[in-house]
C-alpha cells in the first residue's frame, strides 16, 4: 500500500469533485491511502507537491484542477507553467499524474471530469501509479 496526495486547485467545485472522485476510485481500487490538499490555483500545485515530496510522507501525487480559456493571455500562462512545473518535478523522479484540465469551455471540462465519461481524474491517478511502479522497478 502506498500513500498518495491529491493536490487540487479548487476553483470549479463541481468539476473538481468529479476529478477527485475518479482519482480516488482508481487509487482506492488498488488499496492505497489517499489524502487531499487544496491550494489556491493551478500555479500553486507544483510548489505544493514539491513541499509535500520533501516530507517523505507520500509515494505519489495526483494534480487536479481546471483551467478554462478566458479572454486574456492568463490561460496560456497558467496552463503552460503548471504543466512545466509538474513535468520538472516528474523529471526529478517524483511520481505525479497530471489531471489539470486545460479546456476551451465548461462543456469540455464536464465531459473530461465525469468519471462515467473521459474520467481524467482516474487517468491521472493511473499515471501516478504507473510512474510509482517504474520508480520502484528502477530502484531495485
């Protein structure tokens, strides 16, 4: 059994609830422990994961959030920089599944968040599990 931390940027409650439901179900199905940590926005997710990873209390992480394109350039900054931060941590050997949705509109987010449809929260959790498995394989 491993310990996973779901780090969520809670902005769209109904979408995050579905993403977390999918992630939690995937991790629970394998019998893992799960905690949820809420941060202000998607840009804060990589920093929170880095801080939590330093404690050694968690084996893997799932990043959850929703970034919907607006009328300004802010979307590109948030989408790109949150993904870049997560990728940098992954390259350092931290098992992270990226479930931050970057979409054009809420309808796209609804389909991707819903565990009965695209289940991107569940997919992110499975990605974290796969990376943890690889980490353990290469450590042996």
